[in-house]
């Protein structure tokens, strides 16, 4: 018997990674160089297909690849330092 687990949405993945890195939505937005409302809308599911450029910025701020951001799980990933704003 094969059990198929549903994939997490981008909204769930962004929130999971953000919480794993212990960042607020505002802190993630600042580190990524995007508007806080973008992070809020992505996590709320109001933006279901964010631009690749936005995903790259968020992934960079979270210290993961875009692939890890949309498909990966923090439990499987190595703990990497996050990019700090202003550095």
C-alpha cells in the first residue's frame, strides 16, 4: 500500500521555514529586502504563485535554496545561518 502525503503549499513552507529560523514576518521581510505585506500575503495564501525573484530573496534570507523553500522541510535541512539585514 502506497501512502501519498500532500505537498505543503508555498504559504505553509514559507511560514514553516520562517518559524524554524525564529523570525517574525517583519524580520524576514527586512532581511529579504521585500515589503512585510508580501510575506503576510504569501503566508495567508493571498499570493499563491509568488514571483521567482521574491522566492529567491526569501530563500536567501532564510539561508535555503528556492527548492528547499518550496519543497524542503526544516527537519531534513542543515541548520544554516540566516542572512542578516545590514551586513
